[in-house]
């Protein structure tokens, strides 16, 4: 049976998975959601004996029903290979009573690799299936990690070009160096004078520009998205929640059917939404704990039912979560409104017009699986230090936000269920913030001296992704105002 996808904003458009992946956004600006969430057709015991790649196939075949077995397995095997520095792809590390799901063993040492190493292959396969003749132009806004992971995934992939916009002063030095040193004739990186929300809004406007789409079509191009709004990003993320539970079962850490909680440091809401889908597929997950930094728009939303982005934008030590418009939340809004596209479209119109909306009491009740809280900058640093002092295990700032919120949740509820924490980035990506949290004496060191010191401290090899950029030349130095994003895109495409 084919699974079709609908837009969150209208009842009219129904597409197959490959078409949803190609388009990225629906024509009406909505996000694609499956008409129903499929149930796993393998038992948890069967899944517990599978590799990551085998688990990926079992999950993704249920969502991407117009891909043949051969096509899907080919995409999976090309994605989850020696690019990852650990054979298991997503190891679980037990520390201080929680299981840290390390999602940062890919080419760019952040969780975005888990989906962005497969998205180019899904996209190229989708283009062939739908007889697309145009060159695919990937257009992406990044708060730090998506950009590099997308660039690495699409670099020199035939039939594609990729343009990444990032906030010029809103990412870590290592994140920026990773992006601006990216090789590949088809890659283009642009800093904008603004924050991530400005970049994301600008990208959405370009996607919705019908005049530009017609000009591009004439020149042999069409846009697609590598942001987490693309269903081809979301589906691969479901896999690691299924895999982590199966591994806990295999290792005897949980009993069959025993419910666990999942904690996710959350910015654009895609990663925690993937956990919600895993739960709805049949994985025994009780609470989905949504952890925010000081940009706590999601915490306030889960507390009050009011989503309000009208507030100060805070630059924090966990920049990938410095977001006030969580795009993927729209999918949850649509689902908890009973898949009412009209109702959802009204909320999104209100967000665009007034910067806020308020959900109904029924919808809030439909979100009882979620718990939200936030971590201050000081709490985040203290959590890094305390976990290191206690166990010798070093986590990055985003993972520390999650660990802080986990402690708050456990104190508030006395819930002692086993817990998986999504560890979304390597501490090597945020060395200064991490090392300063452990001891301020490190602050006088250069970024790469800190890398070597962290390696000694954590007893972990320096990741290849960091070693590669030590001496890499800057290849991208374009900076533009947010109003000029369209002209910059057209110039790159030679239009």
C-alpha cells in the first residue's frame, strides 16, 4: 500500500514520498505529513538483532513506499558507511544514570549527519523516478550544523547545487570554519547580517517566489530543501530512536515493552518530532522531554498553549537552538488539531502576521506526551562540569541543555523511567564553551589548542572533521544583507 503525503495547510495536494522529498515545501507553503503514521511490522526482538542499516530499511520502507527495496537499500548503504567513525553509527553511552545516544559520529560531528548523509541519495533517486530534467538547487538556512552537514552531503553530487545561508555572527568559530572551507564546485556559502530566523524566513520567501521559480525553470533549475522541513530529513531521524530502544532491549537494559523517556535539545522541532513518530510507530516511549536554551519559546508554548516569537533573540553557547520560529512544530500543530489543515493554516497566518498564536484546550490535551523546560547559560555550563567531574564523560553545550532539563523533569515529577538523551553534537564542535565550563583557565588558549586539550581531557581522539579544517583555506567569503538573498542566489546560478 502506498503512503501518501499531504500539506499541513490544505486538503487539496496529495503526493507520493519521492515527490514530497523533491518539493521540500508544499505549494501552499505548508509542510508535508504522511496521511497516517505506519506501525512497525517487525517485533522489537527482531529489531534488536539488526544493524543500524537494517533498522533504517525497516523504518524507512514504511514511509517511502514508492521506493523499491533495491533503491532504498542502495541509498542507505551509501549513507551509513565509512563516513561514520564508529561501526554502530549511533552508539549509546551510559553516564550518570542516563543513556546518551551519540548522534555525532558522521562527517561533520553533529546529528544532522544522520539524515543529511542519506538525503542527497533520496533526492537524486526521487528526481530519476519523477523524470526531472532540471538541476536541483538545494537552498538551506542553518543555525550552525545543518549547513555543514548538507554541504558535505551534496558536495560534488551530480545534478545538484547547494546554497547555504547562515547568520554571520551567530555560529561557533568551528562551525563557521567548517562551512567556509567547504570544497565542491557546486557549493556556495553565504553569511547574512541577521539571525537564523532572518535566514530561514528569507529562504522560505525564495521558495514561495513564483516569478523566481519560472525564471529558474527557464534556466534549467529548480529549488529543493535540505532543511528539517523536508520529509526526507525527518524520516531518517525516526530510525535512531527505534534503533536505540532495540539496542537497550538487546543489552538487557530494558524489559520488553518497558517504557522509556526521551530528552531532545530542541530548536527547529524536527528531532523531537522524529521521536514522536517513533512512539506512534510502536516504540515504548512515555514522555518526550523538550529541552530549550534561553530562547525558550517552546517551553513557554508547552506551559501556556501560546506560541509567541515576539521576544528578545538571545545568542547562547548552544547556537543550533537559537531559534524563535520552530518550523517543524507546524506538523505537530496540524496533527493535534485532528489534521485540520484550515485550522493549522489560520495559526500559521497569525504567526506570520502577529508573531503568535494560541492553540485550543483540546489541542493542548493532545500534547500531554510532551514536557518542556529550559536551561540557562549558567545551568548549561554547570551540567557540563558536574557530569565531567562525576564520570569523566564530556558533552557539548546542546546535550548539556538536555541533561539540565532532564534533571529538572526528574526533580519535578520523581519519574524514574530509563531515559535516552539525544546527544546532538560532539564537544569538539564547541570547544571553548565546553572547556570554559570545565575550567576558565583554558580561556587563554586558541581554538585549536583547546581541541588538543579536550582530546587529552576526555580521552577521545580528535575527530577527522576538526583535523581537516585546522589548515584548510577559506573558500567562501560572501556576506550579504537579508534583503539581498535573492540577488545572491541568482548571481551564483548565473541568471
